[in-house]
C-alpha cells in the first residue's frame, strides 16, 4: 500500500532554514509527480510546491518562490523541501502528496513552527 512519511519539521527562528523529507513506498515512485502542501491553523490546505516524476520541472506557490526548493531522489524514493528564509507565516503542518489513478495519498504531516 502507498505510504508517505514526512520528517524534518521543528521549531525555527524567523530567517532560519529547515529541510523536510518524505519517504515514499508502495508504488513506483519514479513514475509519479510529487507535491508538498501545508495547512496552517484555521486555513485551508494549500499547495506549496510540486515536481514532475523525473524532477525536470518544478512549480511553487508565489508565497515561497525564491525561498523554497523542492527536489527528489528517485534512487531513494524520497522528495524533499528545502526551506530558507522562513517567516512566521510559513508556520503550518506540511504534507507530501501523490496522486495515483485519480486518488490522492497523503502523509501524516510534519509540523513547522517559525517563531522567535
């Protein structure tokens, strides 16, 4: 079965950096695009970044462009999100997602808190 396990969240000061990772299993990872989403308290889940199956193309939300970088390692079945220049408004639970045959699979999420 599809499993997505996020890690790397934590508490960081404004301007700091974190690197999130998502370990995938149960499907042919290199065949699917992957995405990172986030959900802040009281807000809807929003797309942060996505990457094609080969890693050749990426997309970002305007709010994170120039600060976040999505990448993947198909040899290790992992997708990562490097987050630099973190702001308080980046505080949220971050999820990785894969869509297969029209169904979305989500990880359990990892909390990122940006605060001084």
